[in-house]
């Protein structure tokens, strides 16, 4: 299986009044097409910087970022993005918000076809009947569902998610985790998830990458071999998942310099 996303020897630092602040150091990550990769690590280790590099919103000081066999040098319209705060335009209906990427990426697509695509996704996530509502009329979980539809409506090369479920309550979060697997089954995509929730990473990902403290490099990789669909929430309480979570927590503490590695 070919790698769709390739991070090759990326080193990056931010310029501050006090001097350079190293964030990433010789980072190497590859995500095969159709796979779901979760990235975890200490706060401030450069996880969000990684998403901006893949989207082409910034360039690395050293190294290369490749997407679908092309080196990323400028912003990519074919990247879908979902964030913790699902920023939606209040003056547009939910349907119009979901259609927005198609208006940018495929302006020649007939409006009826754009609507059909958006309505299909909204139905898939349980939002049929809410197409004419405004964002403020929806709950946080419903807005995040609509945000996910907007992120994949144009069938992006890669879906980048930066803590998309972090602000939701536990039950809504788990509901959306299950929705992600449903979307993968119906609308296959390649994904990179940034998260601080280790349970979320184990439940959603095919591979989990633990980044070291800043300047971050790949400290640890974990393959998750659970079936994609179905993947019941109950699997998180099985012995295998509990062991994986313990290993990941240990790795985070190592990255933070708080643990010599007990597992």
C-alpha cells in the first residue's frame, strides 16, 4: 500500500523575540492511503505544527512534506480539516456550510450536485431535517457532526483532525468516535488525528505515534489491529486495550521526563 502522506526529516523552529524555539527535529512519519493515524504527545510538542505543515500552511525549515506523490509547498485545497471548535458561518444554513468546500474546490460543479452530496453526508451522520437550521440552533455535538461532513464533502486527499472532540462531553465524544468508523466505511479516507485522549487514539486509529517532548521526534509507534467495522466501544475495556493504554501512558510520561519506563 502506497504512502499518501510522507514527512521526511522535518525540522522546524519558531522565531521569537528570545530567539529560535525548536519544535520538530528530524521528524519522519508515513501514512499509507486509507489508513488512520493518531498522533499523541506532551502539550506543546508540535502536534498542531505538524497539521499546518501537511496542509501547506507553513514550510519546514528542513526536510520535506509529500502528499499523494507531490511535494507540499503551498496550501492544499484538497486537505480536509476539522478542529475542536467547529467554526461555522452563522449567516449560512447547515447545508450551505457543508457545501462551502465544494464551492471553493469545484466551482464548476452544478449547485444541485453540490446539494446532493452535502445532503447525503448529513443524512449519514444523522442530521437529515436540520439542513435549513443555523449553526447556533444545533448542539455542540451536532455542529461537530456537520463540521465532519464539511471536512470530507470534497473527498479530500487527507483528513486532518486537531482535537475535534476535545470540547464535548464523554457520551457525545464516544458517539462521534463510532460515527467516525461509520464514515470510514461509507466514505473511505486517509486521516491524521491529533489528540490528548489515549482512549480516543486506541479506538479510532490503525497506528498511534507518540511524539517526544519539544523538539519532537517519533518516540514510539503502536499498531492497532482491531477490525475497523464494527469496533464497539466495549473493546476499550478489554485486557488488550487496557494494556495498550498503559503502554501509551508510560510513553507519554517518558516524553515528559517523568518516567524511566516501567512497561
